[in-house]
């Protein structure tokens, strides 16, 4: 039971934290709700940082989850611009960067992730960038504008989703772009070679240069400014700016120091949670990028049975924060919660829009099927194991996500010919 005398604290000022606070009030919680964020900005959504806001199609104010006045109107107490630096589970208190202690009855850790850093000489130069926060995006937007005006060179380390989206934005401004990627194709760990080549072709058509099979070893400069990026195969790439887009690491330090169970970084890292997003401490929950959860969406399927019982998944995408925050809030209120969302994300690059549902890590699938026309970039790709659907990606094809996710949940063997045939409605294949 929860009542007006209780205090629920949320550490993390992103989408998951903001939606959790909103849900607590929507579900009738009348106690104190305190939201702690280490950025001065109110909670905002991150996809626009590499998409609409970066390209200039979205205004800055459009990224915020709520209007600033909403928090006072909803009686949400904000502590912005102050990190949580210590968690005392015995006293049930969080210490902030200014020394203040905040008591909690239940706590949500929505601390998110932070960009991985290049561990090479030259990263202290002014022209080296990361993209995770609104301040990063504002700075990078100005850089791309200048590069485009001056025909400047941007080198991007990493051909993942962030690297590719920034490349598309940079080309839109007219900047010259080179992407350095150790794998043989973009998005290789996510899409494999079968579909990764599609994105190499897409960006190549828009003037992006790729340097595959290599890593940055040094960024050279003069008077604090970037001049070039060197790779481990001896190549030198002229550069006025460098973006490190080599992934993100979950921000688990607060939890680790407090003795909360975390997942080994080799297995993806994150704070270990159960299906209700509860951590190893019964009064502490975790959601969003930092939470590593059981594969509940696969329970009861042959696919799940083929995976190790301890297998977990940490999802760093918008939909997980959007849905995980509210689920954790309901669990904090004592409701019966089983968070079993099928992982989902979307991307926009040039004239290509896509949605991806499911989970198909390298080695998990034995077949990739395509329905539609890859050449026209209007198709659906399916990753299967023994005829069972693990993941699907629809490219410039819409209103099929629900059917794809239901097929993944169903776990039944599918007819490959029917799955690949555009004339066969996906709904007709549902169990």
C-alpha cells in the first residue's frame, strides 16, 4: 500500500524518469514525487538529437517531454543540474552533488547511459565531439552548419545508428563526411552483412566515404584544433571535426557502489532487474537504458527455450524508456507488472525511414528473408531461426509493426515462401 506520507524518488532526468513521474500521478499517487537530474534542462527525448533537431526540422522546445510548468502543476519536485553522488540503502537516502540528502520510500534508477570515449591521443582537442545530451546536439548543430558553409571535413568513428544519422544530417548541411568502422559493413552487429551493405550503398550515394576494417589511433591538431584522424592501417583522413559514435555504456556507478546487482559489461552491463523492473533491493527499481531485464517477451516460445536461462537484454532505445518508465512506476505502486515489450526502435536517414522490432544478435539466426524490393528501399527484412521469427525491419513500409511483433511473440514456425511474398498479408500468418 502507498499513501500520501510516502516519498518516491526518481534519479534520472530523461524520458524514462519523466514518464515514470507522470504515471505516478496518473495512477493516483498523492505522496511526494522527487525527480533528480544532473542536467539543467528539463527532461527531454533523445531521438531528435540525431534526427530532427540536429537537421533543423525540429525546434529546441519540441524535444521536451513536458512543458516546464507541468512539473509544478503536477506537484513534481525537481532537482536539476545536480547529480546523485551516493545511495545509502540502509538509511534509504540519496545524496546530491551539493551535499543535500533526499529520503525515499521507493526509488527508481533511470540514470541512462553515457557515450563511450575514444581512448587515443588527441581526444582533448576542441573539435572532438560526442552526442548524448541536448548540449552536445546544440554544439554539434553549430559545427555542422559551419562545416557545410566552409566545405569542411567531418570524420565519424563508428557506423552505428548515431554515426549514420549524424552523417545524414552532416551531408544535409553540405559537410564532407568520412566514417571509420572496424566492421565490414555499417550496423554489422545489429543487421549483419546481409542488410548492412544497404546502408553503405545509401550513404555512398549521398557522398559519404567509408573506411571499413580500421580504427582511429590518433587525432592530430594544432593550436587546439583538429587537423586529421589517423587509422591503424596507416591512413590519414583530413578532418576539421571528429565525432565519436562508438556506443554507450550504462551509468551503473551509483547502483554498483550501493551493492545493487549489476550485469557484467561483457554481457551488456546494466542494473539487473526482474520482470517487474525491481532490482536486487526490493525498494529500488530501474528502467530505461540502464536496466538489464529478462527476455520476458519470448517466454513460452521455442526461441526462449534455446537461449541460456540467465540471458538478459539491455535496450538503449526510445521505446524502452517511453514504456519502461511507466511500467516501473506502476510496480513501485505495488501493481502486478510484467514488462514484456518487444524491443523496438526507429531511424530516419535521408529518404529512408525504418522500424526494427525484435532481437537477433549475431549467431542467433540461420536465415534472412526479404519481402519487397531492396533496390527501391521499400521492403521488410526478417531474421529467423529454424523458421521462427526473431526480428523484423520494415523499410519505407508502414503499419506492419504490430503484426511483426505478434509473429515474434508467437514463436511458431513460419512458411518462408509466404513470409517473403508481398501478396500474402502478414496478418494471415498470425497464430
